[in-house]
C-alpha cells in the first residue's frame, strides 16, 4: 500500500468518524432537550398530584361531615312518621272544630226559631 492510499483510507476513516461524532453530538443534544422536557413534565405532574391530594383531603372531610350530619334511612322514616302523626292530629282537630261549629249553627238556628 502506498502512502497516498494509506492517507486516503485515513481521511475516509477520519471523515466517517467525524460524521459519527457529529450524529452522536446531535443525539446528545436531543437527549438533553428530552430530559429537560421530561423534568418539566414531572414537575407539572407533581403539581397536579399535590392539587389532587389537597382536593381529596377536602372531599374526605366533606364526606366525614356528611356522614355525621346526614340522617339515616331509619331517622328519615321516624321523622316522616312523626310528621304524619302531627298531620293526623291536626286533621282530627279541624274535624272536631267543624263538628262544634255545626252544633253551634244548629243551636243558633234553634234560638232564631224561638
């Protein structure tokens, strides 16, 4: 092999090596950018998770409050029965009042007739 052939081979090898290094450098730049984007996405996700965690805690408190203050089915049934009992008593009182008024009208009619 002559010196020119060796130099030509070396130049080709160097050119190929430099192209590979350029591609590698470009890939590293893209990797760094991707890592930056990934880190930003993780930070954004962390913020969302924190916000959701706070919302979940508020909901837990709300649920606990509702459990403590919400009437049970039996409690609502008892309330309904008590209300119906009061309505029945009121109806009976109105009926009694109507009977008494009818009796008074009869007495008034009897007095008017005399």
